[in-house]
C-alpha cells in the first residue's frame, strides 16, 4: 500500500466509525441523522455521559484541524460541499497532485487513531501470549477473534485454546495431575490411571509430583 492508500483507508474507517461517536459529534459532521441515544453499545467512559464528555473533549481540536485542512483543499462549507470527511476522501488524489501531503496524512492518521479508541475499535490486549509464536500478546479484534501481530494471524478463541494445549504438550511442560486434567480436558482419575498404566515417572517441584504433559497426552506414543 502506498501512503495515499493508507490515508484513504484511514478516511474510510473514520467515515464508518464516526457515527459510533455520540450524536453531538455525529451531527456536527452531518454524517448521520440517527436518533439521540446516549446509551450506545461502545463506550469508553464509566457512563454514557462520561463517554460523551470524553469524546467531545478529545475530538474538538481534531474537528477544527480537519476543517482547516478541508478549507485548504477548497471546501466551501457543509451546505455546498457536504460532510468534511467525505469531501477529504473524494479530494485525496486531487490534493496529492497539488500539495505536499505530510501534514494531511499525519492529521488523518492521528484522527484515525483517536476515533478508533473513542469508538471502541482499537484492539484490546488480552494479556495472553500467542500460541503460535509464544511471543506477542494477543489482541481482541472484530467478533472477539484474537489477533497476533507477529504471526499476522487471526484465530477464534477455540483455536487459540487448542493451539495453546498443543504447544504445552509439545513443549514437554511439567504439570501436576490436576493441571494435566484441566489442560487435556479429562477427569483427574483418568490421568491417575494413565500414570499407573504407563508407569510414568514424576519430578518433585516444590514437594508436589509433576509429570511431563507430553507423556500424559492420550495419544502419546512412547
Ligand atoms: Zn504469534
């Protein structure tokens, strides 16, 4: 993607997300005419009112700056040229051919990242590491799917769970019988029987018997 493509995509997302801001913000831009609903689904504050205030404070200068940019690109006001974001989007190739774009791309990127957070579209970290690479933190993206930026992959929570189990097994992790039961999804008694049948050896970790998870796996072939 060229810089211009990135800016265009950011503008498109801004246009899509703007209606998720409170109605005050939305109507200010003339982008939507939806009814007043302070209890929107996506909130960043502890209450709808707090969210509305936060959004207003944080988008005020942004709106002013976007207006200045639009004016530089010959926007003649809402009545003649329509909503600012749609105007900027339509004018992008025209402006890129005439002006240095550094300021515009910076401003749009900043607006994009602010509105992304304000409307709840920013990925949330989960605190869990990725089962694929073991490194990066997983982020919650759309539809509660989990994303790893290092692997450049998105997985369902079920896939992540299955992969995490597989990774633990493959890594020869030491676990207690109880932990093995939880990870393998089997009753602790089954694990107990398997230990006896396979005559598995244990290691004492802080006085507790630990077994190799790989050896406890149902399909394990010694
Ligand atoms: Zn990863």
